[in-house]
C-alpha cells in the first residue's frame, strides 16, 4: 500500500471514530437538575447541586434556565423541550410520583425522601444524618470553651435527625454542656414531601439576630441548620469571633466543621444500577456511605483522632 493510501486510510479511520464518539455523546442519557422553586431558590444551592451532578460518570447534564417557571412547568419543560431521560429534583415534591406515573420512559430521582409505592421509574434518595450529627456534636462538646452550644434550625421537624444526633454526641463528649435550640419559622411537609414555608425561613437578618443573641449569652459554637438563611448565622459568627458548624456548601474561616450529603457518590451508584438494569426504588446513604463531614484545622489533633475513631466504629 502506498504512503498516500495509508494516510487516507488513517484519516478515514479517525473520522469514523470521531463520528462514533459523537454519536455516543449525543445518545448519552440526559440528566436534568430541577429545583422546586417554592422550596429552594438561592443560586448557591442550585450551583452546588449542578456541580455535584456534573461529576456523575456517563451522564450528559443540562443546566437548563428555568427562570420564571413553577416546579411543574420545569418538569414539563425538561421532558418536552430538553428531552430529558433522567430528572433529579433537589427538593422532594408530591408531584414527582404523578410525573413518574405519567411519563413512564423518564426516570425521576428525588433527593430527600423515600417512597412506599414502588414504580420502576421513581427513585427516592434518603441521607441518614444521625451519625453525622453525633460526630459533629461530639466535636462541639469537646471543643467548646463555655460549655454552651446553640442550634438554629428551620423548625422542629426539619433536620430533627441531625439535631438529635448532635445533642447525643455533645452530651457524650461533655455532660456539662447546655444546648440552646431556636427555630427560624415553619416548613410544612406531608408524608415527607415539602408543601410550604413561612417567610421567616429565608430571613437572613433574623438568623443573624438569633445567632447574635446566642453568642451574647455565652454560646461559642452554633450548629447552623437554617438552610436558606445560613448566611446570617455565619456573618454573626464572623462579627463576634465565634464559631459555627454548617453545611459544606457554606464557606468561612469561622466554620469549625461541616456536613455534606455527597450527591455525586449517590448518583454514581444509582446511574450504575440503572445502566445494569438493577435500579432500586429507594436508596439510603449514611456516614462513610454518601454522608461526609469535614473538620477545620483549628480542631485539636486529639479531638480529630477521637472523631475518626468514632466514625470507624459506625
């Protein structure tokens, strides 16, 4: 074969491989992130979720502009316009089951709740937070200089599992600890599905004021579970030179430790099961298995070692 023909053959092979690769890319599953606008509107949450989902292998992720659309309209847009075959919703919603029943060819993955009714295309994802709360509570109880800890949550029902773990861990580490709990407002759920919330839940100035009051009364570490108003608590910690334990989405030198629901980890497993035709109806993730904590270097090595020991036993 002449040199010219060899070059032409190589070019043809490269072109064919390129076409094949392009076809594979185009035909990859389209996974679209959809947020419930009545529950989560802040860009930091959407950006964080999109970044997490973007790390999932074998999935083409579309960051769709849903501005001005309700949750139901976002779902319909993702299906009709984007031709999504997998949809991840950040906030659980009672509408998800309805969509799963109406669109049998689309997989719906809801983060935050599990389902009793089994549908082939409906997946619930639950992050069990008690152990994460226990470790963070043990850290706080071991690190407080005043024996006074605070918790600011959304309401009495939201994050109750994490609060319970935090309280148990703090008292296990230090039985002299006093824990003060305050709440922002009210979020309403029905069988695990988000329904509504009061305006106070998103009031960052109210959160800042509540944190300021706690710090002024001797509390030196606050567990921040205020979600959309966390910015106010962190700002108060910075202003008062105190500390906070928060979601890893938030950044500050005053955060002693943070917790994280590892969405990438969970979705990688779910997508793998989906590709192997072994998709489950519900997935539960816990510490060392989809739930992570990160500890600031300000925490002593002794406390870090103890946390690591406790974590290895869970």
